[in-house]
């Protein structure tokens, strides 16, 4: 990611992998001023 540019899409897909549990795909809108990402039981939250 280029944090010094506003070019490109705000919604960026990412994948989280857990050992012995596979992986999950997520999307996050980084243009909403995300400063922290928190893992929840199902999915993520951010502030």
C-alpha cells in the first residue's frame, strides 16, 4: 500500500491465515481513516 497517495481503491482485500484452521478473506475500506484493526470472533472491527 502507498500511504502517501490517494490513488487507487480504498477497499482493499486481505487474507488472514491461522495454523491448522485455514484462512478467511476480508475487505476493509482504508479511506475511512482506519488507525487500528481488531480481530473479533467473526470478522474485524476498526477505529
